[in-house]
C-alpha cells in the first residue's frame, strides 16, 4: 500500500509518499517535501491566514511534483491520496483538500481524510535512523504544538480516547509568547531552548499550573504571565520602551549587560523547566492509570531536547526525528496507512474545528 499525502493546515505546504511494510509494520518514506512560508510570516510577526493560503496555492503543485519525482513512482503505483482536513486555518486546509479532491477525481484514486493531531502521533510509526523499534499499544500520546497540548490514549489503531488538554494557552504558545517578549519572532520555542542551555533552571521558581490536579488538563497562561511579570521587572527597558513592544521590538539580549544576560538565560531555563515538569508529570500519571506500554511524543514542542531527556520512565519513549515533530506530510501518510478509511472525493470537506471525536 502506497499513499501520497498532503498537509497544509497551518503555514507549511507539504507532500510525502509513504508505504506500509507488511513485515515490521512500519512506514517507509519514499519522499517528504515541504515548502515553508516562515520567512514571510517573520516579516509580519505572525501568520496572516490569507497570506499563508495564497502562498500555499502557489507552492502546492511544485511540492507534489517534487514528492512524486523524488519517490520515483508512477501514478499507477500510488494507491490513494491522504489529506489533512482539520483542525487548522480554513483557507490553508482548503488548498490541501481541494487539491486532493481534484487529483483523486482525475487519477481515480480514493481519499483518506486525516486529523492533523492524529497525524502528529503517527510520526512515531515512521522508520528512520532515530526510531527503529515499533511502539507497543496501548500507548499514551502527548501532543504538544503551537496550538495544542493534549494527552491521548491509543488503545489500538483507530481506537483513540482523548484524556485531557489545555484550558487556555498551549505549551508551544507559552514558549512563543515568552520568546516574543525577549524580541524573538515565531517559532519562539527553539530560541527559549537555546538561551536556556546557558541558564540555571532552579533560579526562578515559576508555578507548575495544574501539576497535581486529578485530571489530565493543562493550563499555561498563568505561567506565561508569571514569566512576563518577572522579566519586565528585571529589565526596565521592556517597561520604558513600550512603543517597541510587538514584533518589531528590540532583541533584549543585545541591549543588556553580561550579568543581566545571565538573568535572562536563568529565566528561560526556569520557564522551560516549569513547562517540562508539568508535561512529564501528567504524561506519567496517564501511563500509570492506563498501563500504557509506550509514550509517543508529537508536535513541534516534542523537538525540545530537555523534554525528551526528562522522561526517565520505565515505559518506552518514542519521539519522532525533529523534522517530523513539526508539521509535515509524512505523518499524514503514516496515519492514513494505519487507519485506512477510504472515501470518495465527493465526500471530503474541511473541518477547521475538528478535534478528537
Ligand atoms: O507542530 P508545530 O510545528 O505546529 C503547530 O501545529 O502548531 O509546532 C510549533 C510549535 C511552536 O510553538 C514552536 O515554538 C514549538 O513548536 N517548538 C519548540 C521547539 N521547536 C518547536 N518548543 C520548544 N522547544 C523546541 N525545541
Ligand atoms: Zn501541527
């Protein structure tokens, strides 16, 4: 079984061809193409949905052509087309879904609609140099991206139960908004992680919201506010130059003394540690409650090294290669191959509000 998958739910335009190995039941990627419009969004300090969709309309065909030519397959050798149909930005999703519908009609192939969040989980089933073993089920998946923080129980393929999620900001959003205060544009998580390497995570005792709650819910907006208050208090420049606040704002690191820099690094390390402590504690709690055999990380924040290292669990931890943590079409191919649910092109529509059903 070989699938061409498309992913356009946010700012990336991606196409990949994957196949399911009948032997080890893992996904082999024949190609994985991606065009990013990150530079465009860096200029505006965030994603403008219409601008993202316009860019994706221009990129989608060349990206698909590249995926097909890299894979060296003919159209006859592609069995189906998979596409992300939600959740995401409506204009962006429409680019992928309408392209998939058109190709499915022209090429007479079925379509497999894929939930983007479930795609993130299935990045763990792709064969690559870092990920040789097959996750065992039941598994607990922690999906941590810019828009989502969710814990999910995977009893079996197609048998998924949502356990809890964030009540306000997502973990990635918390990283992004805190990074923005220090003058860094989206995505801020890698920047905080980089600054945190030079800092001490024990200097600031930031709150660990909901760490002891009896459910699997999260909340990161209070932690974000605690970081913002502490940082503004330490660096008066952030209070006096209000006209610079926003995406054009100064990069704090360039305007402070060496000893102040150390404070900034300590703030970043302490923030990162607080986020990680909550994520790990809640994930382990879910593993124990459901006797899970594996932990599957997914989403951009899963690229965070401290988070990966922090799981000293007896349960096998799976985390995709970093390039497969952030949005890509390979994970959509993987989800479709394990949950083969073909539909006609006539029956597929976008669902921007889609969640776990
Ligand atoms: O999954 P993703 O690429 O896009 C969404 O679907 O949102 O996730 C993007 C998020 C951003 O918030 C970004 O700051 C965060 O992932 N991120 C990280 C790291 N790399 C990306 N957060 C912390 N540490 C990282 N190394
Ligand atoms: Zn995503």
